[in-house]
C-alpha cells in the first residue's frame, strides 16, 4: 500500500540539519514537509508552522486521492458526523505540544457549538461567518479572527468541507493578517468562562464577573 503520510519538520537557519517539531523550540529557521513518492523521499520548505501544517494536510489529501480515488472522494451525505471528524482531526495532531492541541480542541468545539450542526455535509458558508461573528462580538482583534478562520479552513481541508465553498481570493481576504495583535486563549477566555458561569447561581455569577472585569484576578496572581 502506498505511503500517504506527510510529516512536518524544522530546518535551522544556516544549516542542513533537520529537527522534529518539538525540537524547534528556541531555534531560528523554517518549517517544511516530507513525504514519499514510491521509495523516494521528497521535501519542501514552507515557512511558518501554521503554513506547514496546512501544506501537510493538502499533500496528504493529494496522496490519498492518488492512492485510492474512490475511497477518498467527497464526504457523502449522512456518513461523517462533525463530532467524529473533530476527534479524528485532533487524534492526528497528537504530536503537537499541549498548548497547540488545547487550542485546536477549543476552536473546533466552539465552532461546533456555534453552528449547531451534526454532520459535515450540513456545513455551509454561513457557518464560517457565524463563527467569525462570535469572535467579533467577544471583542477579538481582526488578526485573531483571521487566524481562527485560517485554522477552520485547515480543518475543512482535511475533510474537503468549508474551504471549498470559497474562492481562493475570498479565502485569502478572510484569513489576511497584519502586524496587529493576536488574542491567544487564556484562563479568562469567554468560551471557558461560559461553562464556568453556567454552574453558578445569579449572585455568584455577578460576583465573579465583577472580579474579572476589575482586574482583581491579575492583581491576586501577583500577590507574594
């Protein structure tokens, strides 16, 4: 059976030495992908880790289609649930560091919560915009929204959904980032707090919201 796996690697600047993704920490260089064509290994330098991850998915999809076109056709109606697709996607990323794996899980479960769909074939363009709207309503920066949209398209690329509902130029506009800030997940992330507040009564919820909005949580963490 043909090898349809593709891996992400790291190459340090000024050398030809190759490292695994966990070994790339505190090193300067570029990420790339490796795959096999028959018995011959191919390599391609991509750049940033996020771009290399997306390139890995595209290459694996290409290799799978070449190996078995019928077995890897488009998602058929009623066959793949969103839950199972998310778990498959996360399982394939077990080599990521804990923070990256946690970010993927949070993003995809938030997407599932916002769209309220059961199967992949039910996903539409409107679901992408609903997901972006959630971040906008929670005060996230345009860069953050672009990054989350890019991640969603990476997930969609794996299962041939969502990303193919937009033209290349439209996807580029939706994922365009500038030099502005990116809001990364923290303990006070609205998605995580929603689950916490659901377990509180009205009085507790009001107290905790006041505590967070006044910055008392940050002050408390710095008390010796």
